[in-house]
C-alpha cells in the first residue's frame, strides 16, 4: 500500500521521526496527547490519513461539527510547520502552517488553533486565520475546493 510505504520512508506525516512512535499511539487511542501541540500534530496526521473518527474524538464537544469533517477532495498533504505553542492552564494555542495540494495546485493554510484541556485531555476548540479576514475552519476551506 502506497501510504504505508510512504510512512516508512518519510516518518510521521506531522514531521515527527517515526509514525509508530509519534502520532500512531494517539490515533489508536493507546495514549493521550501530552500537550496541545502534540494533539495538533496528531490531528494534522489524522487529516492526512482521513481519520474522521479521530478528528471528531479530539474536537471539543461545544464546537464539534455535526457532519463528517473529511471531504473526498483528493487532498494531498505536503507538510506541517508548527510555529508557536502557548499554554496557559487549561487553554492553549498553536500556530502552524500546513501545506497541501489539490489537483496539482499548492495551497498554504496558516492557522492559530485554540485548544482546551478537560479532565487531563486536550481538545481542539477552534481556529483563526491571521492572513484572512474570514474565519473559516480547515474543513470549511477544504470543502470550498471540492
Ligand atoms: Zn506525528
């Protein structure tokens, strides 16, 4: 399978060394993210693997979308660059740039995500986009390309 081969050769989709010891234990539920940044990285990896169940499970109940979050739009994820991670008590924000391709065209998503910690677990709350005036989630933006 192409994806598994790719994971073995390039490491974790989020940029970590090995998928098996980076995001895999989080996606499988073997352990919880120890920080908002770790959760953010695992959510990026979940997007690359189209793991909708994990994306929903790691979404805060108050903002979790009612519909599936993965579109069928042949998105090819190219890489993740985490720029900043700020944690204050049970709240955190992670600024990142994710690059992806749709139909051969390259896009860049610059987002500042907010996370909340409930019962020792981190959850994705929402995100804002410093380079755009409109506030749209990664999901909403991806759906626009379909
Ligand atoms: Zn990873």
